[in-house]
C-alpha cells in the first residue's frame, strides 16, 4: 500500500552527462590567446617592411635637402633685417648715370649717409658729382658737317641748354618690403626694397644771356622721389641699386626738367 511519505518523497536531481568532446571555457580562452599571438607574430614582419622601405625612399630626398639646409654649409644671415638697423648708421659709396638728358651724357660719383630712426624708416643725405660729355645730338649741333676745320655751330648765338654739375638731396626712406633668396643653391641672403621722398638742391649751368655770355652755375631747389634695392652680402655689408627722379625749374623759359639718376653702390651698416 502506498503511503503519503512515498507520494511526497523529494525528487533527486539527475546528473548531467556532458559529451566528451565539449571544451571547458578556460581551454577555449587559452587556445584563442594562442591564436592571436600567432597572428601577431606573423603580422610584425609585414608591418616592418613598409617602414624600412619608406626610410630607404627618403634617403635621396634627404640628400637633396641637405644641399639647401645642411648645417655644415650654413652661413650667417639675418633672420629679419628689419629689426637689426634701428639706431644704426649706413654709409654708401656709389656711381651711376643720368640717362635721360638729350644733350649730355653724365657719369655720377658720390656717396650717401643714412640714419635709421626705426627699423624701417631712415633719414638720408645724398650727394652726386656729375661728369659730362656731349651726346650725339649735342655734338651734331656744335659741328654739323663733322669737319673740325669747317664746323657749323648751330648753338652759336642761341640759348644753351642747362647742364647739371652736381645733385644734393635730403630724403626720408621707407623700406617695408624684405625677404630672402638663395645663391648657387647653397646660401641664403636677405634683401629689402625701399621708397624715398624728399627735397634737394641741384647745381646747373644756365644761360640767361641767349648765347651772348657763358653759362653761369646756379643752385636750384628740387624735389625728388625714388626707389632702392638693398642686397646683403654679409650682416654689415650690402649692395645698393637705386633710382632717383629729380624735378626742378631751371629758368623762366623752361617749364621744368626731370633728370633721373641710376646708381650702384656698396654700403656699410654700423648696427
């Protein structure tokens, strides 16, 4: 006979039978880590190859750049010349020409002294002595047939044209433009461009007697403007190329004259 104890007897949990081929989590994780390490070992040589190839490909470029930026070939140059001149003096020796006179050929010889008030502004005093000779037109007018023994002077009894003797100027120079460039693919040097404006005095031979008397040297007030190019050879030595245009009234019979002077000079900077 079945009793109540038999009916309500607690059930025992049945044991779970796992298949023999089932893997434990620790073993799966260990095998996964081993596989990742193997893949990393195979990938390292592959990643190293582009790095070596890139380094080898940069060698020719580095050799070319060394021609321009090699520290062994570096020379002293101004990092920014505009900040190196305030309070300094600059002296220039120059020679040049005045090419726009129809009757005379001029060769100029002179000098310039400048003081830099700021890094870009300088006050300059300029002087040029002019040596002259007749141009082809001037020679033709004084001797038409070309025979010195029987010359016909068309200027005899006529008012002679003004002839410059020297030029003097006081101006303010402003140099806002500057830069650098290379020479022979090795060296760097500095340069700057300047603009000038001022007043001056010109000494000129003027004929007021309509050819009856020799011309007389007179001084006339002149205004002028110009531009300059400064090329640095060293920190203190530079080369000047300048253009300067004068404007003055020589006499009542002439409205105005505008001689232009082109000069080349060598300058020393004190600071």
